[in-house]
């Protein structure tokens, strides 16, 4: 998503955009032709038809589109198709994209960089700089983006760095980004996810919940179950869903209480659905009651389906 | 926050048309242009379509346009913008009455829908608010009564009705002990798979299909009661979107178009017009918002007159689907099938009207990345496209939204109900049977060169030399913790489930774990791959996925060479059912600092250390000692340079220059030495022009027989013959003996994809809670 603040002059800017677009029709930006797009791949993977073969960017194309900072999808495509393009000179223009306003641009920039053998992981290079930014940059947005990037890099030193940020960073957005990064790293960061679940800020809790269901080694069901009583409905809703994903059979009591009494219909909906997933026969009376009496028809639907699963 | 309303006016469209008209001439604009003045006669009482938002104005006046979110993927299931409407237009013409079936959910987004066979109900995918997921709902067209059918912590999208009261859809539900399939190529995003529910039971009847490594999307109903869908195929150097079908129980996933040529990289948004004839969109996967040219896809068996006669309904006994000779007709030839700017707009989501005309979504303009950032996102409206005149006729256009996926509200024949091909409640531990009646049968015309095939022989000749079939499991980054990529290769993670014996009659038979995506390699007596299958195959528990040959003709019957049963059937299937931890994975090396508990079973570096490194690590005995080539990085602006040196051939585990605080696993010199030359060839060295003599391509992924390393080593078969004709073997010529198994490991490591990482060398452990209890993935 891109954001542009506009108070006036939409027509002017709109027309300018159109004019730019149409001008671009005649100045295609460093696009390789078909031979360039598949030539190297075709040589290394002979016999694959042109409509099926992996396309390849060139170093020139990566440098051009990243320097222009114009089209997001052109950047995404150039980097995606540049998976195997060893372009050392591209690295300086791709690194800043890890701090772009667009989250997908940030993501794919880190994705491309982490696939490099040279120029990224050496002393003083991109990876080291990213860790330093997370720990010491004065701008919380930069720290948050650095945490995201470390998640995308999927490397072990990043675990320690983002786990520390979950615990210590004063800014909730940074702690949330760090908690999300642990999910990408598939690592609980020595209880950092549990710490995120106990954070005071709901954004951090939500990020922790998302990671809790994605990290193989995470099994702190009680930390998730505690959030069924959270003051934020979004957190309660997501906690109820997470308990279903974690097959947390001993959380039935808390879920039944939510299903019956939570003022938020979305929370009741998720709690009822999870009760169905857990298939605990003790939930039958509650589900029968909800199926008949809940004020929300979608909650009643979920209760009827949950009853069929018991 | 409010959704865009009345912000964009006709001025925008006019401006674009004017400029485009100047660029391409008025005829190009007119060709696919619309006429709002013409009377529209759709001949149905109503149509349903979804209007999706793309623009939001925040309280502070900030305008956010989300055209492209998700469109770097095959589908945009994460492109949430609030404000969608599920609309009924009756009668279907510009002045028809419009009602929104999801009025009660102003924060909702939609992701696909379908009209029931009796035209009384609509099933749709909706995310009700920013904190929700996409789930499946139904709505009665007469009463507007809405029911929720699925819930939980996953996205369920693009639902369709199946005969017999079921609904199929795509889901990113996590259902393996490894986690949700996460295509590393797609930045490890959760992959969507097929699933079904019953209309009455919803999630209580939820069933999951076998898995692919990349997205399955854009479902459509098949005339035969099966699920049609677009499947993103990513396997090594293959990266495209084909058409597939699957039985309602998830069994028999097979290609129906796009495997043997197509006019674009991707086929999406497909509907079936008549048996085995489809209408869809031909486009590029990236930068097009999945919009493209209208394409008619004719997969009928043109050689069989019964198949071509629409009046003959009973086609039993006839192979009427000819996926190998599909004919494509681009109905809108001016529209690009690639990612370039269109001079005449682009199309999305066609569907057929009873009289043969098409309901389409069409937007004027370039409809690619040129429009994504402006405040003029492409404006998709609903049109009727007449294939005879190639003209669009406006039916409805909300200029503030994308109007998509129009379908006639008209009853249609309910396809036959296909009984479950596998057990209704399958024991997930029941294996899948795979095999061939006669592996030499093939309709493919590839040539195979290298090793015993010299300069090349036709594939059908080469297959006569097949002695085994290698069955390779694929996995992605969900199964290899900390993997940054699987190596200097485009291939995914791999494990060899087994190598099945090819019997004298060409038959082979094996049992493998269900659900898993696998691909096959027939191998010669030297253990080298003859052909690398470039399509994932998979099966449900208890499913039989035996084929006739090695991609035999699908429209001809082929008898077993020596009658039935085949020798393989008489000998019983070979069992390739080892648990994950015991599967044959070939790890290149092991970083004991990073993965102290990892216990890989086969490590290539161990072989190299024991048998090769003493001479190939820069020492006195090294014939290439001191020989290197380099690549140099120049930082723009500062002009500073950094040079990286790569050994010509160093088979030691000495780490290549990039090390961070001794913690980051780096590639050993052996891996970089062997695979980097092919990587340079792949990227053609652009941006990293090497200085110095680049060595031969020591190792070419998927192609051991043409890899310089294997040629140098040579391979001796059990019958005493040599792969490359001459008996010279290395390192035996230097007094060092490589065992046959060690040699074979090097061959396998290259043939299965040249991966550096495996599950075993990354310390993979399944989820450690009970969420998959009862799901036995052997």
C-alpha cells in the first residue's frame, strides 16, 4: 500500500500521474527482452518451455528500478527474478529499500539481500548494520523496520537482537515488530514471545500471538490462555483463535466463559469456533445455549457447527 | 476513515483515453472500448458481482491506494481494503436496481464467490474487519440471510459449489507438523491449498486435500464434478501457473492445461464453458493485478469425434481431455499476455452467459505497474464481451471500486457427484501408491545427453536405460529453520524417499506417505538422473497414483508390455515410508555452532574432507593452488570497492570470506567452488563480472551427468561399464578410493537440486505441542 497526503489538486496530480504513465509507455525502464529474461535460466535448466521457465532480472535492471523508486511491483519483480543474480553493485541501492514505507518492498528487499553470498554478511556489511540499527537508531520507525528485516534474514544472530528488543525497546511499535520477527525466525527467542504476550501494549500482544502459532518450539499455552481475559477485544479474539491452532484442550473453561459472556460478538465467535476445534464434550451445554440464544446470528452459526464437531 | 466515494470522476478516464489515443491511434481504443449508450441485453434476470475497494481516505485526509498489495503473488488474498460490496444487479443493465448483500458489514473485504446450481444461494469469502480472517459464508438471494460456514485462524478464499452439497475453497490453514507450506520463493508466505466443507456442516465437515509447495488458487467448477483451479508451479527452474483439477476429496490432482505450452506464463480466473473448453485470463504473474487477455482454452481430444460432439452427452470410455495438445485462442489479441502496458486495457474474471457471450471485468489503460502508484488505479467495471464483435458493452461500473467476478443468476446443471476416491475419513497414515506400468512409454520429445548418452538420444531411448526411479519429497522454508535459501540453486528442499527398482517389463511400484508433494527422476545404472520431472505430484491417503509410463500420451491406451499384472505388482510395492527424521536427505555441510543438536545422516563435506580436500585445499598437492577468480563491488557515490575472491576449486570446508561474528553459517569453499560457476552462468554474470579464469561448471543442479565434477570422477556401474566410456577414474588415479556409495552421494546431491540445506542440518523439529496429534505423517 502506498500513501499520499492530498489536500487539494487531485486533478492535477492525477493527470500528472497519467501523463507520467503514458510517457513511460515509450521509455520502458531497462526491461530485458525475452532472451535476457530467460537466457541464463534456459542455459542452466535446458528443456523448460518459455512459458514455464523462471525469468531472470539483470543487475542493470535491479539497479535501475531500485534507483528510480517508482513502481513497487516493478521493484518486487526485479528482485524476485533476481534471486540468482549475483550483483554486488546492486546491494547499496537495495539496502535502503529495507526502510521503505511499503511493507512488501521492505520484505522483498531483505529477501533478496539474504540470498547473497557476498556483500551482505561480512563485517560492517548490511547484516551487521541492520543489527546496529535495531539496537541504537534514534528513530523508532527505523528500529522497527530493522527488526522486520532481521526476521526476514532468518539468521540466528537476529534472534538475540530481536529478543532483546522485545524486552527492552521503549517503543511499542518496535517491540511488536520484534515479536513478529521471532515468528519469521521460527524461534521463541528464549521466552521473548511469552514476554511479548505479557506486554502492556495490545499491538505487542497481537504480534506475540501471531508468532506463537508459527514457532514450532513455542508451547506456553498458559501465556496465551491468560489473554482470554485481556481488556482489548482484538487480543481476546486472537488469543481464542490461537488456542485452537495450538490444540490447547485445557483451555476449554476460559473459552466457554468467553463464548457465553464476552460483550464482543467477534470474540464469542472465535471462542465458539475454537471450542468446536477442541471437541471437548464438556462444552456441549454452553454451545447449545449459545446456538439458541446468542444475539449474533453468526455466533449462533458457529455454535451449531461446533456442536456437530463434538 | 472513509472509503473513497465520488473521488474519481470520468475526467480521469477521459484523460487516460485521450493520451492513449494519441499514443496508439483511436482504433486501438475503440477496439476494446465500451459504449454506455448501447442497450444491454444479457438475457438473465440478474447478475451477482463483487465490488472491491482500493482506496481509503483517513480522518486526516491521507489517501491510501492499495492496487498492488498481494499482486506480487498469484492471488491477492492479503490485499485487504475495507468497503467491499457483494452486489446483485437486476435487471443487469446500467439502470438496473443494485442491492448489496453484505450491507451489514461495512468494513468487509471479499475474496471470491459462486452462485449455487439452483441460483438461489451465493457462497462467498469475506473478511469482516481488519482483525478478521477471510472465511466462508453463504447468503440466500431471496431473503438475504447470511450464514458463516468457516472460522478460525486461517484464510479461506475463492469458494465454489461442488455437486452433492459441498463447497470447495483455497485455504492457508496450517496442517502439517512442519507448519503451513511456505514457498521460500514467495518469501515464505503461507501457501494456499484446497479444502472442502459441506454446505450444512461447514467446518464440521472440513476436509483438506494433498499439498502443493506453492499456491492453489482461482477455483472453478468442472463439468465432471471435479474442482478446477490454477496452480502455481515452482520446481527448480519452473515458475508458472497452470490449470489443474482434483476430485472433491482432494485426490487425483492432475494438469488439465498449461503444462505443454500456453500463450502466457499464467492462466488464472478460469471458468468452464463446455466440457474441457474454458475461458480465462492469460497474463503475467507479476505487475498486472492478475489482469490480462481473454483466452479460450480448448483441451478437448480433437482426435476423437465423440469428444468433439457436444450433443453426445455420454462420453464414457473416451479420453476427452487432451492436456498435451491444448489449443488456445486469444479473444483479445491487442491485450498483452505479459506485464507490459496495455494499449487497450485488461480483463479479469470472465464467465459465460447462457447465450455464449461473456461477462467480464475490464479496465481501460495500461493496467500494470504504471498505474499502481498514481491516484488513478485501474477502474474495473462489468461488461458484456461479445466474442464475435470483440466489443465490450457496459453493464455496471462503480468508478470508485473494482467490479469483479460477475456471474449470471441462472440455474445451471449440477455436475455428477463423484464418490470419494479414497476413504471418507482416511487414516492419514495410509500410504499412496505410485508407479508406472512401463516407464519407457512417453510422449515427450526431450533429448538426453551426457554420460552414457553421449551427445544425446531421444528420451524414449534413454528411458530404456532406466534401472530405478528416484522419488523426491519437496519442502520449503517451513521445514528448514533458519534457511536463508536452500543453496546456490532454485530448487526447493529435498529428501529422497527411495529409489524404486524398474523391472524388466518397465514397471515399478512404491508406497509413499500421503499428502506430500514429490517429483520423480528415472535414473540409469550409474545412478544419474535421466530426466527430472518438473511437476509436483501428490496423493491422498490410500490413493493410487500409478501412471502408464513416464508422461505417456493421456489420450491413448497403453497395455503393459507383458500383460497384467506387471512384474512390479507381482513383487509388491516397495515401501518408502520412513519418518521425517529418517529420510535420506543430503546435507552439504553442518554448522555445529549454529545447530549443535543437528544430526544429519549424509554430509557431502565429510566425503570431501576424507577423500578430496587433502589435494584440493590450496596445499602443495593442489593442482589449482592459488588459482582464483574474483568479483568486485563498487559502492555508487563513494566509489569504494570490495573484492571477493573465489577459489577455482577448493573442496575443503574453509568458510568463504563472509563471516559475521563467527555466528552466521557461511558456505564452505567446496560448495561455492562447485556451484558458483553455474550460478554465474544463470545470472549471466551481470553486475558481477568476474575477473580471472572462471572454472568449468563443476556442478550443474539437476544435471549430474553434464557436471564437470562427475565427468572428472567418472562412475562405474555394477556391470563394470563406465559412465563416460573410458575407465579413468578420479581420485583413484591419485591413489585415493571413493566408494560407490560416496560417488553416488555426490551424484545425488547434484541431481536432486544442489541444495546446501536440509531439515537434518538445520535442526528441524516438528511442532512440539499436540496440535497435530493423530495426524500421522510417517
